[in-house]
C-alpha cells in the first residue's frame, strides 16, 4: 500500500505511537481504515498486524495518536488501551533531565518500564509546573541519563510530596483547564452530566491547532487516569 513507506518518517529517538484492534486485514479493509483516518485529518497510517485479524494504526506523534483512536472508536471499533505502545525508553536510558529555563535549574526523572516516554516526560513537567507555579513553556526535556548512571548524575530530584495530590473530578467546573499526560489541554464547557460520569470539554491553547474547536464528551473515570493536573 502506498502509505506504508511513510512510517519511516514517524520514528524519532526510539519513540513510536501505535495501537491495534481486531479487524480483517484484506487490502480493501486496510484501505477502509486508512480512509477513516484521512477523512478525520489524522496523520497516521493503517497496516495489517502480525495476526490475520489484527489491524495496526501508526501515528506521527502523541496528538495524532489520540486523534486516530478517537476516529477509529467513532466508527464503532473497540480499542484495548493495554495494546497502545508509545515507546518504552527504559531500554535506552535510566531517566531524563528537565530544564527550567527561568532559573537554569535541571531536575532529573526516571523513565518507567512499560510506560510511554511521552507520558512520563509530560507528567514530570506537570509536576514541576505545580511545584514552581510556572507555566509549561518554561520547561523542556534537555538531556538523558544513560543506563547505570542514575546515581552518578548530579541533577536534583523533585520532592514528590509537593505534587502528590490526586486529581479529584469533583473539583472540575465549567472553565476548568484539563492538562493531559500526552501534553494536550482542554477546557471544560459542560458539567451537567458529571454525576453520571461525563463532562464536555473543547480544545484549549495549542491543542486547538490539531482539532476542530468543538466540545466532546469525556469519561470522568478516564480523566482520573489520564490527567496530570487541572487549573
């Protein structure tokens, strides 16, 4: 299929963004899934998986991955979150360093085995935002800690007690900003269904560049797992 060669461009420093779901993998079926992605404006490709009834969707980055999942789910397919793979960096590094551009301070964080490097890095930055009161543009990943070098690296670690407060969905109101682990931000527009586990939110900030500015439904149960913070 002509789209398959594009995947080489999606690999960057060991990161990959993909998920699988059950579906036939004949040429027409692959084309059907590809059309779903194209019609939704998603920068991703579809291809057969290892199993004859397994379809793989590979996206360019975390935002496109989220868009691809939503497009596929909107067409009636069920995606198991456990099969999402976004790059386990523990194979290469013990951790990474985040620079505070305002103070020049560097803080080190460990990668988590089996967990997306993107999620771990975004969660680390969210912790620094909460601990310092500074906004996201002040922070960025600025280096890695090689395997076996964690104890030898001189960067400080963050006091987890400062940022250990759990997300409480009861604190979510209209106008609340939701900061997701994948770096997206959404603004709550409707909470009338919160008692039944649902809210509505629209893209906010830079996230608006990747979506049509329309509110969509979120499950509060998933928010407790997917959010790093609320404002």
